[in-house]
C-alpha cells in the first residue's frame, strides 16, 4: 500500500515540474535496491534511490541524454532517453551482481578471503566468462585464460593436459571445491565431464603451491568451485550441437535430499561419432567420443550451523581415434591402427567441520581410475586409487596473526601392465604403493593496516623418496582505496613423477621407452611479482594486472626425443631448467555495455644441459587471449573470443624428418550471438575457429605405415610412424547453436 501511495505522489509531482525521469531500481530477484547512484551522463544532474528503490530526476533541459545507474556490488547499467515531445518518462533498471568485485577466493591460502585482501594472487573466472565460448568441457574452455594452454598430447586419441606459464600438465594441480581429486593418470579427466551448469567459478593460481597442496602443485592450481545446493537454481539445462556433429548436454537439478539436507545433481553427456578426415591422412581429425558424467553434492544442515558437505562424481568414457576404416574387432590387432580407451573413474570428496569451539575442518577425498586401452597393438591397462585426508585448524591470534595448521595424509596405489610396476626380474608384477604423510603451517601476519606478510612451510615424508621440505613467503601491500595492490612471493615446489601416468607419448608404442637411472623427485624455486592497478572513470572501470615470474628447476624429468629417433629416454636432467616471463591482463568494463578482457604472456622456458641451452619442446614464447563482449540491450549480446600463440619447438624423428621444426604463429577465434527471451530462456549460436586454422597435413609421420611394416630396420635414422608431433587440434571451422533454460 505504501508503494502505491508513493507512486501516486510521484505522478502528481511530476505533472508540475516540467521534464522529469522517474523509475525503480530492482535486483534480478525483483528486490528493491536502495542508495543507487542515478545520474545523467556529462551533467551535474543526479540523485540516489530511496529505501524502496524509487528515484526521480527533475528539471531536465536536455532533449536526449544517457542516464546511468551504478552501485557498489552491482553491474552498472545505462539507457538512452529521448524526451522530445514528452514531458515525463519512466525508466526502470534491473541490476545484476558484479562478480568482479570482492570475490571470495580460497585457493591461495586454504581459507575464504576477498580477492583484494589475499596475499596470494588468485585469478577468478565466473560461469559468465565460460558461457562466452561454450565448450564440451572446462579443459577446452581454459584456452581463453591468459598464460594457460590446453595441450593435446596425441594426434590420434586427443588426450591432453593443461600448461601454466609454459610448464607441462603434470605440474598443474586440479581440484574440485578445494579437494585434490586429480592424479597424473587422469589430468584430462579432472577437467572433462564436469557439468558446466554446476560451476560457480574457477580459481587459477600461477606458481608453486606445494607448501599447501604438496606434490604436483609446482606450476599452478586450477580449482573448480561448484555451486552450493542451498542457492543454486532449481533446474538448469544447457544443450548445444555443432556442424561437425558434436552434441553436448548439461543438466543441473537442485532437490531436497532429506529434511536437513539440500542436494545438487549434475549430468553431463557428450557424443561425437562422425569420422572426419579433412587433411586426407586417412586418420580421424577428431577422436570419436561417448562420455557421461554424474555429479552429486549434498549440504547437510547441522544444529550448530557448522559445515558438512559431501560430493561424488562418476565418469565413463569410450573414445577412439585412428584409421578411418578401423572397427571394434581390430582393437589390439595390426590389421588397422586405432587408439581405443575405455575409462571408468569415480571420485568422492567433502568437508566436515568438527563440533568444537575451535575452527577445525576435516577434508577428505578419494578417487579410483580404471583404464582399459590399446595403442595400436600395445595394451595399457591401469588401475589407480588415491585416498586423501587432512585436518585444518584456523585461529586468529590478537587480530594480527591468522594461523593455519594442517595435518595431511595421502595414500596412492597404482598398477599397470608396463615395466614400471615390475620387479627387477622384469616378470613379477609389483604395484606401486606410496604413503605420504605431511604437516604444514601458515601464518598470515597483518603488519599494518595495508600490509600483510604470509609465512608458510610444509614437510612431507614420501615412503619411496624420503623427506621433502617446501617453504614459501608472500608479501602484499595495497593503497588506502585498493586502487593499487602489490604482491611478492617466493616459494618452493616439488613433484614425484610417474611417467606412464603423465606422458601419453610413453604409451603410444611409436617409440621405445627407456629410463636412464632412477627418477628422483623434481624440485623448483619460484619468485613472482604482481601489481594490480584499478582505474575508475565516468564511463569505465579498468583493472590492469601485471606479473613477472621466474622458476628454477633441479632434477627435472623431461622426455628426450632427440638422442635416438626410435626412443623416448626419461632421466633426471643433468643441468637445470628455467621458466621466466611477464604477463599482462586488462579488464575494461564500459557503462555502454562493452567489456574487454585481454591478456598476453611473454616467456622463455629453457633447458640447459652440458652448458647447452635449448628451448623446451611444445612451449610457446608468446601467447595472447581476448574476450570482447557487447550488450546491445538487456537481452541481446555478442561475444568475440580468441587466442594467439607463437611458434613452438616440436619433436622431430631425426635428420630425415621433413616436418617443420617449429609450429607457425596461429590463432583460434570464435564469435557468438546470444538472445534472452526471459530470465529462464536463452538461445545462442555462432562460429568457432573463424580462421579455419589446422596444423599441417603431414603432422603424423608415415600415416600409411602405422605398424612400421615397411620401415628399414637397418637404418637408425629411418622415419617411423609417430603421432606425438602435435600442438593444436585438427578441428577446423564449424558452426554451433545451443539453448539454455533456468528455473529459479
């Protein structure tokens, strides 16, 4: 009733005051928003909305102008107004949350903290970012993140991993909701099959984080944060198809598991069964796949309001690539070449906050991975089980020390049919079992109001390799208004390698695998400097993020393709390896609906052995990404995304190999149009790989003789079949279209 009286008073008032603009400011949930700044662009006329969201601008002399509504925590909206031949107009605004402001991050310090206050630089990418270039998996979506590159490791089966700042996939630690669920055997599966409808955001930390996360967190962290069952939409569906024949379906369903438990169910299904060979090498350009993933997350409400959440995921995939006329009956034979992989994987993870007066959390995860595969005639059957648990105690002491203590334990069981799990006699099977207890401590010290120092250290005992110690130190300073943020970090990382679980090239059978001595753990030291500058103008919000990084490796394990063209030789590097470079990110949001997210990374990743320095294989010296979006109105938008990569040094078979030593400069660009018909329905479509870039047609060496039946056994430099020369997908230009439905 009060709102009706208020509107009547407004109408009476504006009839006596010449030209006026009135309206109401609401959220996407139709809740009124108070104290929103409403002003006319390039003028001194302005006001704020009242407690019910209403506003009024009076005595306007302009015939045409732009009115702007802005408020902290909400995305700025603007609208063009034409008052010619009209005395008054009603202009309402619906403001959506601005996820770029004060995001809560957890990956840098293992506790919730605003991105601005985090002493560790954390990049945050919301679900909106990934919708600008829809893909069947997060693995492919990461191609639009600066300094991060999805790397295909095989021309035939198209498995891959994630490179961060030029470091290979085994150095990237993948997590879901902060729990380490990914092992080397399944790097690609950690980012495949997660229903994107359930993803709230993805956090990326570049640089070693072994102090908190242990082994594998050498190059960086990718932490996939899923939505909470308590505030997720009741139903979300997202389905799209491409002109190549790909079909992808995502479904998210919120439901009541019990009286005290809310749950979130996610289903992802991807299917591609089209044999395409545009480069005419008689091999599939894109691996045929049939994949289903089920995800379920449950939040249990406790009387103490303490956290108890548990989740699980199951992934099944059948993928194969090879000669176009390959059939199932040829699996494992030398009649037709094919790489066929059956994968079964399950995961469970969760957090339970202990019923104590102190803040103590028990976090746990476990996963089992089973792979039945053939690479030509070479079988690879593997089984891996990992169990992980840790207790984390968080205590604030005298408001200046935020102390975090942790006790962790990790159990790894791995068995396969390769010599990696044989006894020294080469006959008796001996599965690998590793126990890894650890303890870590972290103290975030508030030196002054705007200065923080983070000290951390971790000790692990590997049952095979012994004691491993990894410290780190971080420092952060910010200006009074947070317009300038400066961070410095120095840390140590370590990694225990398992070649057969991490490097697809070791499995293909195209080359003989050889180990030169025992493989010792890799260690690294990293230094990182980060500077963030925020600039707000009348028409735009600008954030510039600049980083410089340097990583030095001891005992690095790199595959040697060059000593013998018929072998891959693995050994600890007798020398050192360095990854160094600078990166720049720029985020610009204009009040007219245009937004730009662009970044570039310039780096030098090298290996020095016997005083000879070489560029690391399959590593670009330059990469750039961009995402340009423009909203024509509240319901129609256009997104232009892309990346640019510099040349990479590629693995050749020897002096007779005619393939290029370096890849060319190349760019993958995409465009998308989206139309919302209501808060529930959205249609989108566009074109991927606009420039139709694909690698050279001769990327696979001797595709006509995949079993080397015609190779000269007396010529050590003779070329052989080799699918490991790969740096980009063979998938060319294609159209796509999709439909989203959301029930709040």
